[in-house]
C-alpha cells in the first residue's frame, strides 16, 4: 500500500445506520491480546497531538472479517443459526499465527497490518459460508484476494496533509506475534463512530 499525500474525512459521504438501526458483522476482536492493545495504545499516543483523528476504542480493536448485513434482517434465530454454522465450519481449524509490525496508511484510516493473510482465510471463508447458509448472501466461493486483514488504529475526520502524521508514527512498530483463536459475531448499534457494539457470540478455535 502506497503512502497517501492527503488524509480525507471517512464519513464525508459514507452512509451510516441512524440511531435505532445497526449492522451485523463478523470480527476478530483484539481485546484478549494485551500485546496488541499495548501496540495500538502506543501508536495512538504518538498521534494524540493531531486533530482530525478519531481513535478506535482499545476494547473494540478488531480485524473486520465480514459485514453480514443490516441488523434488521437478522432475527435471534438467524443469528443463532449463523453462529452454529460458523462453529461447525471452524471445528477443525486451529488458531492462526500472525505477525503485526507494519503501519498501513490509507486516506481514511491508519492501520496495523496483519500478515500472512492466507492463514486467516479459513476463518474468512467460514464467516462467508455461515452467512450464506442463513441469508443466501456472500457466496462461500467468493475470492478472498481483495480481503486485507488489518486493525484500524484511527480514522480520519477531515482533510489534512498526511506527511506530518506519517513522520510522527513511522511505518514500522516492534514486531508482535499472536495466535488468533476466536471469531465473534457483533452488532454495531447506530453510527460507526459511536462504538455502541454488542457481542452476540464468540467461536473459539482449538
């Protein structure tokens, strides 16, 4: 990913659920990995002096795996069936060993890179397949080449030059190795930046 010259407002023309509505997503939540939380905390502290950056709450650091759809489309029964399907698909999937050290800069966000992506694709495909079984959406054979696992540190909320921010943070942090051992089904209530999330269920990999 090349370095941007300018940061832009993530939410300038981005549709978001209004209060009272929401989105169902599959995420790999990071709050159970203290080394990742500490890594993100350090990065956010380096960026604290800049305006126009909306920090991801440390308790909701995550790798977005799949946006399943509007919460209104999912009854409690559908959510349960989706969780059961994903658990079945992941029953023989071991934890995935990944490395975090690179900082990725996008005009709308600053992220921690997660590599190698291919060790996470079984989790990605399980989320797609489980959602497909219940909703008829997200074909399980859809290619994962465009999915780039990452953990967003912060989002940009207005236009400003990117260079000072890149220079303050750098493009590399001390290496962190973890075994990702869980996939969670999460409901985001209302707009994205409100961070009003609830975890429906978490599937453990063994």
